[in-house]
C-alpha cells in the first residue's frame, strides 16, 4: 500500500538530511557542532523575539517561514563559512542555485515552501532581508556563548572579524541594523583576538 501523501515522508527526509549537516559553530560547552535544523530554529526564535520586542512593521508569518527554510538549499550545496574566500563564496552561489532548482522540482506540490525558499534566496522583500540579517547576528551570539571556539579554530583575526561583520551590517535590514551594530560592538569586547 502506498503512503496516502507521499510528500509527508519526503519532507521528513529533508529535515533529517538537514539535521545531518554540521555548521562551523559548536553547541556552547560541547564538542558537537550545531546542525542546520538547530540553526534554523535558533534564527526563527531570534527573529520572532526581535519582531515582537520592537513591534516591527513586518509580516511575522513570512519571517518565520523564511527563517525555517533559509538554509534548505544546503541539503545539496552544504554549508560554507561566512569567512570563505571570494572564489568559495562565488561557488556557493552557483551550488545553492542548483540546489534551489532541484528542491523546487522535488517539492513542486508544496508551493509555499518553494516560494519561501526562492523569495529568501532573492532577498526580494524586507522580511527576507531581515531574516538574512538575524542569521548573521545568530553567528555572533553562538560565538560569544562558546568563547569564540569556532573562530579560534579557523584563526579568524580580530581585524578579519571586524571587517567581515562591518561589511555584513552595511548590507543588513534597516529593521535590525541598530541591534546588529550593538551586537557587533559588544562582540569586539569579548572576541578572543582583541588588540592589546
């Protein structure tokens, strides 16, 4: 007997596959790296909190959908560090587009999922840019909670750290920029490789 809705097990397989993709950050106080599902849940919760605390004039349903699906393209493309080289970042863009095309075909019956992934990747509305920004902020929260262990291992210097996050902030959502900048300023005071 066939499954009454074949998309149900396929969606569960997608979630399982994403839970097996390890990211750079560790879960604080452990030797286990954060996976894509844990990361997406964290981003969703942070977005929800910021949205409600600051009474943002943004669509919370869109935000939560983007936050949950923002890294689904990593199912086939894998995770690439924010600090990767320009060539690696360019390759990431190509791989993520191919993954998005493949996922769009696999889940064509789930229009909402496909639409959320495509809109997020294109950053074509304010909600998508907001989620992208909070995603970058989550990296700082995780780094600080774990005394910057992943950054130490990658030998990311203070100057590289400041330059990268200054660049990311300049591209961030106006709805989160002040919070992002405050988080960056705080992080420079706890970063492992501070200037003497």
